[in-house]
């Protein structure tokens, strides 16, 4: 598109479209934009002309986006996020800030790591907002597009292990904040408790697996494959708490970071067992985009997190 055409684009219309796509309701969109419903309707009319598409059809509950609108949504989200980044001040004042941090985190971060730094964030910056997202196979792409400020998940420490499991793109920066080992949990009356707990007993059981980063396999499975062994995965679930809950009423075994299983063992009255295999620790790690390396708000947040989790290392 030429500069002349870009000059005729109305940024306010694009912001209106973004909010309409999020709310799918003219009344709610008008409220968020501090405009009248009539003004939002007029903006929608202009948008339809601009994109030569209806963009929305009406239904009993509000608006239904057209395929064209759905196609535009992720591109619009990226554009608005990038434009918003341009307006961020070169200095960050936590006490006065109303910054909205977008953070993706693997589930075990919530009980293990957030309690160490979350209260301090709101003590120093009472007006900020934190919007959290589940960690997924799309997280690095969302960080690259500017849709996320920060990511937190476990990462295998050795580079050769990381190549098998999760190797961040070259433009993603990282910082280790905490290391953890793996342990197992079973229900308190599990028959395996009365047997010698070794690799043979462990592999004779059926297992619960959490799908991490879009994958059903993790480093333990690769290490077992190296010695010609494998786990019998009975159930694959999307999150750690679901896996722990399943252990409470089945004969399955769940292997997870030790500090997490210690917490849920108390919650669900489960029995803790060591992982009967020599296995390296993994590192809970912060991830952010290289272009945000010197961003004042993100630098403050990263510094606070590393400061408050220092004692964990």
C-alpha cells in the first residue's frame, strides 16, 4: 500500500474495529470507547466501506464476525500492540503506571513462583493490570508479534536436551529464575507403595501425561527411549491440576516438578515417590523478545521477578 493510501487510513476506525471484534456488541464497544452507540455504528459503516465487506452480521445476542473480519483480527491485534508500544514512555514510573502486562505461564508457575513476586508488583505499581495466558505452542510467536510481554515456563538446561523438547527462536531472550527436579505422586493406598520402588515398578504402571508446548512427549520419554524403554501413557491431560486429581482415584502415576507435586500431595492426600531414574533438573525460565530488551516497563518487571525469586536459586 502506498503512503498516500496509508495517510487516508483512520486509526480511530481500526481501534473501533478491534474493540468490536473483542466485544461483538455495539453497546459494550461504545462503553469501552467512551462513545455513543450511534458513533460506533457510523464508524462501523465507514469500516465496511474501507474494507469492502460487511465485517459483522447481527444475531440475537449481538454481532457475528464475517470470515474477512476473522482474517483481520490477528493482524489488527498485532498492529495495535505495536502502535501501543510506540506510545510507551521512555521512562517507567511504577507508582503512577496503568500498564497492562500480558504474560504467558505454564500452570505450575502459579502456585510455585507467582506468590514470590506478585504481591511486590502491586505494592510498587498499584495501578498496573496483569493479564495471564496459558503457555502453548503459539507462545513464542505471540511474543515475537508483540502480543505478549513475557513468558514463563520450564526449559531443559542442556542445549542438546532443549533441542529435543523446546528450543526458543533466536530473537527470544531468556533468563533462568528457578531450578526444579522431578518427582512422582500416586494415591495414598496405591499397591506400588508396598513394592520396591525402582525403575521396573515405575514402568510397570500406567502414567498420566500433561501436554506441554503442544507435545505429548518430554525429556523423560527421550531419556527412556535411549535405554530402550518407554512409559505406558494411559491419559494425556492439558494441565497439572487435572493430572494430580486423576491420581487421587486411579492407580496411575504422575511425574512432575517436585515443588508442585509436594503442594498437590497435601491437597489431594497423595503419596510422594522419587523418580527412580537419574534425570537432570529443569529450569523455570523467563522469555521476552530481543526488541524489548531495553523496554522500561518490561525491564522493571523482569528485575522485580528475578529479585524476588533470587532465594529460590
